[in-house]
């Protein structure tokens, strides 16, 4: 590869003094401040905020209804319209998870359960949200369409234990998801 | 060729050695006469996918997965001489139809193609038929990750099924025995399990019923698969049709780490693979060793293992203070044990070793006895009836090793003397390793209570540990390195699959530290690693001479001739000699 020599720009006296650039910057800031006070900032009504422009007054105002469909928030388990828990504890998400946030203890479905023929479901399913990096690989790898990254993003807790979502909590966050492929229905 | 008379043809060179020339995917190799085509391909490192073929079983050739293209030199006309090319081979006339590689033997100047359009098309066709009724169970199937059907459908299968008709329904989750579950929908009718139960286990309870696409594997009516070798069918099953109740839905195979070790439930010392994740053992499976256990293992042995996560494991050294065990550190425990032992004269102390200990531990036990000035130590004999298969009459895994390392032909003889000595009150202090004295050793609770000092080195909190003044927590056979000698005189290696729980340590280190505490020598004078200890054994015991634990193969090595044979292996060698199996 050819070596390209870059010439240093020749600085004028004004550039060298540095002060004119600072004043120029302040001028731009003032311009935006005045526009914000007059309520003329771009996107002001879109954010539906205090009217002070692009600054959103979180948490009084939230951007939840602005989230795109592909938003990657807290991963959670879903049930389908037949109220079947979709996870069969194949542990592929546990395997793929880059920060090893997922821990699954598999279990067998009791023979008196209406979905006994599925045979397997998680006995325990834990996602450690202090580890989760919201990469979405668990959702991508799931062969049963059972785990999805939902809209929640504000996970808080006062201890590490509180930041671990157990199976019950994961189904609460995940809720019901309809229109999924259902290969466990009677016709195989 | 002008010099045909003077130069030998490749076929003649091979014939002198009992070999034949075979061309596999364009390369000529020499293989023994009578080799199966599939084995010849294995020698040439060409993979031929197969399901029903297993070298230890007969070859019915019913899965059709191993189809390859085969060719032989065309038969010359009556007055025509065979034509050889410049390398001395005849031209191969390829057959238009494929043959199965598992049940056909090689011939001179044969050609085999394991690749190519014809072979690929055959495999695709066979895979499509096998997958017609196969359920989409992979996410819940225990076999996923080690399933031949899964592997070959990636290589040779279609992404989509062309089968539009209703699939055949078959029984799922059938309990066919106390340890095994059968899923008939996953079965691909390879018949390996049926042949194993018939030919090896000699209890033919499995068989096919129905015909064609309705064919189903099942147990004979009114019977169950209770045979003690039944779980081998689970290992044999190329798909997830047979699953073990013990391992069912416990863990996916891709999380498990494999460690080569040996079975310590009897003197045969079947070679095993221990499957662990973290510090937990999930299953133990047999590992092929044609001189010890072939590919098999008894169920009772594979399900009997000590795991670091077991509830009854000893996790810290204990000293009894006013009748209550208190946890202490290793320095205190060893020091207390040494001080306590010093209070007695050699005739008042007895040491009971175990045939379940490794050679290294037994050698350290001998060193301990010498340090205390005791002349002999005893092991507990475990003789039960052999099952005439793989379970030896000697249920101690290392009796031969004990005889060698303790330099004593009858290592169990002094145990009765010890028992009598304890009963009479002549023996006041007892050091016992890896044995529960209230079981096979024949001691009573009163005997143990009458002792002034009892030191136990064991893995679990058993009755002996409860009665002991000092308890030293050791490592189980899956947690330690070491060697054992089986009934046939074969030196075999144990590899540690997991770590001992909490403060528990390798037994040989504990005994070494106790010897050091008794002698007052500095730590440098004792072996620092298991290999260093093995080298001391190698220099002092002739049978171990020149051996090293590090270089010892995981298949072991015969070091002494005991004249004992393993019945199942003997039978298998006979079947191999009769040409019934490849072996």
C-alpha cells in the first residue's frame, strides 16, 4: 500500500488564539436555547415533553410508545393462545448466551397434564439481568418461539438476587403471544 | 508391460501378506483379506454413514444407509488375458447399482466410491424415507447432539419434507423396563438393540412387530427389559428411541465434559467415560476396550457412582470433642491423628486398607504401616458370584494391585486377626481407609465403641465415620488420579472428572501428610505429585518397572499374568474367530 503523507493544516492567527472558536460555539448554543424557549425545536411535539425541545423529562415522560418492533429489552418467556408454556427446556439459549446469564433446570411434564405429550418443560428458568447484554441471541436460537426480548428496559433491584428473573417472573413479563407456529398440535 | 515376468504385480505382493488391494475414492490401499468394505473405508479414513452396522454385532444390513458404489475388474473372455495398467492394476468396471458396505467383504482389485452422484443420491433417498415418520422432537430429545440421524440429515437430508400424507402414529414414552423408556416414533428400525439383547445379553426380549411402515420395536408380551446389561441398548441406539430413565431430561449432551476413567465396582475395571458438567456427574457410559469390556458395561455399575454433590459426602476434617464431631482444618486434623497414634505401641495399632484404593494409596498405606512399625495390614475381601459376563467374582476393583503394592499374596488374611484383636481388647487403635467397618469387614458397633482411637478416611458420612474420633474426608474414584490393576493383571488409569467437595482431598495426599507428621520429616522428602509417587512404586515393585502414569494409555497395559479371563470378552473373541462379528 502506498504511503499517503498528510499535510498539517496551516493555522491562522485567529485559529491559534482559540478564543474565536469558543465564542462561535457559545453563539450556536444560545441559538438553540432561544429556539427551545420559543418551542420551535425539531421534534418537540413528537416527544410530547415539557416543551423545552429535545430534552425528554424522564421518567415523567417515557418513550415506550415510540419503541420500534425490533426493540431489544428484557428477555422473557411467552405462553401461546392455548395457554401452553412454549419453552421445552432444550437449553439452546443457555448454550448460546454469550455472558452465560441463563440457567435452566429441565423437568418432565407429569402424565396427567393436558400437554403431557410435549414431555419436557423447564423446572426452573433463570435469567440473571446483571449479566444479560440484551444481544437477542436467545430469541434467535429458540426452536420453539418461546423466548422474546420485550419492551421493558428499566430493570432495577436493590440486590443481585432481585436482578435474577425466575420462571414465574419471566412468564409475567412475557405474557401471551399469539400467531406462533404450533407444531405440538394434534396433526403433526 | 514388457517386464511382467520379472516384476511382481501388486496383487501378488499383497497376497503374500494375506492382503488385498482396494481402491477407495481413487487411492489404492492394502487391507486384510475378508475385511468388510465399511471397515476398509474406515482404514482409508473415508466416512460411510451407517445406523444398523456395529462391529460387535451381526450385520443384517437393514438400514441401507451405508450404500456405496462398487466395482471389480471385468471378467476376461475365455481366450483373453487380464490387462494391467502401468501400476499393475486392472481397470475397474463400475457397477451401475450401489451395494451396502457393512455386509460385503473386499476383493482383490476392488474399487469403492464413497462419494459421487450415485452415492449422494442413495443417501438422500434413504434419509428421506427414514425421516418420513420421524417426529420433530429434537428440542426435547435426549439424543440431540449425539444423534446419528441428526448428523446425517444435516449432511444428506432435505430441508423440507415432501411427505404430504398423514404421518404414522406410534406409541411414545413407553416404559419397557425399570431403567429404560422407548419412543417408537423416533425409532429407525436399525435393530441394534434387538441384536444386542439376543447376541450379547442372551435375553432376547426385544423384537419387531407389524410390517412395512407400521413396524414397531417392542418387548415380548408379558416381559420387561430388566436385564442388567439393558442400558447398553441406550448407548447403541443411534437415535433417541431408547433413553435411560437415569439421564432422561437431566442435561443436554453438549454441555457435558467427557473424562476417560474406569469402573471401580468390581475387579473387571470396565473402561468408562464420565460425563460431567461443573462439578456434577450426569452419567457414566462404557468406553471401548476390547481386552476388558468390549463396548459394554453392567447397569448396576454404571448407575453406582459417588458424585461430589451427594448429600452424604464428608466435606471437612472432623475431630470428636466430648462425643460431638467438630469441623477443623487439615493441619489440626493431621496433627491430632499423628499425636493420637503416637500414644500407642505398634502391637496396639491396626491398619485396614481397602481393595477399593488405588495402587498409589495402598503404597502410601504401606509406608504408613512401616512408619508406625506395624508388620501387616489387611484389606476387606469382597467375593460374590460372577455373572459370567463382565461382573467379576471379586468385587474389589484393585485386589491384584493390593497384592502387588503390599507385596502380600493373601492381603485379606489378617483381617480376622484384627477383628479378634479388637474383640479381645489387644488392638486399641484402628486406622481405616475407604471401608465402612460395619459392612463387609464384619465389625460390630460394640467393637468400634470399645476402641480407644478410631481414625477413618472415607468419602461419605457412614456409620464408621460417626463412630470415629478423627474423620478425614477423601476423594471418590471419579475425583482422583491414580491406577488400579484389574483381575486379569491389567494396569489401568483413573482420571479425575471433577473436584472433591469443599475441603475433601485426594487420599494419597492425606496419608502422605500423616506419614510426614509421624516421622517429623520435611515436606520435600515426600512425593509432591501423583506421578512422583508412581515413580517410587515403579522403582520398588518389579511389575511396575518402567511404567509411568503420564504415559500410560487410557486403555491400560498388562503388567502381570493372573490367569483370570473375562467371560464376555472370551465369548466375543470366539464369535470374532468364527466370523460372526467384525470385532
